[in-house]
């Protein structure tokens, strides 16, 4: 793996559908007809790799983020 790449997974709009793409990668990991299906695939990968999953809206902005590994900024209290 390229040292600049991380295991974080992004659910992104892709050619009229949805895709899962590893952070820093140009290629998509998988393509899905619905965002729900892409989220399920990305969640499985993120859980296995103990990383984060970022869900993007249709406009490309991040709308949700989930951590499945050690949290770098755990809540206080």
C-alpha cells in the first residue's frame, strides 16, 4: 500500500450510482446501485480494517463519519 494511503473508506457518488473508495485511491473498490448497499460494503471493510467510514452526499460533501477502530479523539466524560 502507498504510505500516503490509509484504510479509511469513502462512500461516494459514482457514474449515477454509488461506490466505495479507499482514501487516497483513484480506483473504486466496489460499485452499488444504492447508497445503502455501498454503506453496508464500506462498513464491513472499515470494521475489518479498524478504520473510518465517510459517507458523502450527492454533492460530494461528507455528511456522516463513523469510526470502527481506536478513536483518536474519544469523548471526555
